[in-house]
């Protein structure tokens, strides 16, 4: 299957070779002008000879585009990672279940919209691909995602999830899938709803579990919430930042399991967001694994959810 995907990718590139070439030349010309202006600045003037040596001639636009891209990547500011303090440094806790649950809930990230981009390893039933994942969320309303390859140059799939429906466009197979939200239960626990999925993707707690019915206790100095709901056994492990670092959902009777781990929490909108996320889901012999590290995390920004289907695509209901 991976070979078929690669062959289709090469075919798309071949069909659009002239378009890509024109784009490189146009963008490269702009980049070249920028580089020549930079070469005249006092800081870079000692390297002026190197600039003109490497960025002159017919290939100069291509080299200029590459140089600018590498320069922008190298200058990208690094995310601030908040380290969880050792257990010995945490404050003593009160023996009040309701109050402690409220404290944990209070650590959930507050947002109206999220715009995320990251590098991901995607494994569906043993077929593995390295992709770029773009994710946009409008709280309680919509989740939009785009999966691209070749550094974002080729989109393989795009989808929109709402509380009652799923739209999934496969650009490689030229198909569009339209299903009710329950379609996700083919790959995860049947109890998962839109709110649960939204919480899983943001590292927030699942509200249904943060209730008096659940068991709340400390293990090795950190909080653990566990219990059962409709044959589903759930467990949430927190760190000393009071953020979820592991969530497990298991329905042994239905042979369904989900495990999510979170790491490298970074400040976002006066809260913390896990920049590293690993999701493993299994239903029978169907398995999905996603490991993603987000390099761009923006909260409460204007977001769009484009989903235009070409007329030539086949609609699958």
C-alpha cells in the first residue's frame, strides 16, 4: 500500500512539474532580491562575496528559495516547555474529593479556537507514514484536520468532524466519505463522543470522569482518577503540574482499547498544552497509532475550515 501511495504521489508531482517549476522561479526571484538586500546590511557585508558567488546564475532562484527556507526554520523560536516539579516539591493536598476534582478541572486549557500544526507518525493497520498534521478546533462545534506529505507540498487527506457528522476527503483515491459521528467507533470505544474527542485532542480532562462517582486518589505523589462507565474502564494519570499525562479507556467485553499519553506541556493562553501527544487505539483487529509533536500552537485566533470537494471526486455514503 505504501508503494501505491508513493507512486500516486510521484504521478501528481509529474503532472504538476511545470507549475511547481514556475512557482519555484517566482518565489526564488523574490527570495533572491531579499538576500541581495540583506547582503548590503552592515552585519552581513563581510559575507557579500559569498552571497554573490552562490546566488548568481540560472539556478540562483532555486538556491535562494532553499536558503530562505532553511534560514526561517533555523530562526524559528523554540517552544517553552514547563517541566513538572519532582513529587517531593509539591504542596500537601487536602482530603476533600470535590475540592480536589475542582482543582484538577481548573487546570484544563480554556480556549474558543485552536490552530495547531505538527509532524506526525501515522500508522493505520500497519501502514506507516510520516506526515504533517494541521488541526483546527472551534470548541464544541467543529474539528478540522489536514494531512499532508512531502513537507506540506501534497495533501493526502482532509476532514471535518462535528458533534453529529464526519466528512473525510481522500485526495489520493479521489473519494469523499460522509458518515454520522458514530463512524469513529470503528476505530475507538463506542462511548467516545465529540466532547470526549475534543478533550483527548487538547489534553484536557473528560468531564464525565471528573465526578463524585469516580475514584480519586494519590499514587506515588500524583493524582489518579479511575472508574467505570457503561462497561468502559477509564483511568487518568496526572503529573505534578496537575495536567493529564496518560488516559486509558478499555472495554474488555467489546475488545476496544484507547491509550493516550501527553508530554512537553507548553504555556498557551494562561494554561498548558501538551506539545507531544501519542494516541493508540484498537478495536478488534483494527489499529490506529498517531504520534505527533506540535510545532505551532495558537489559541483564540481566527480559524477557517475549508472543505471544497472537486466535482470529479466520488461521494461515499
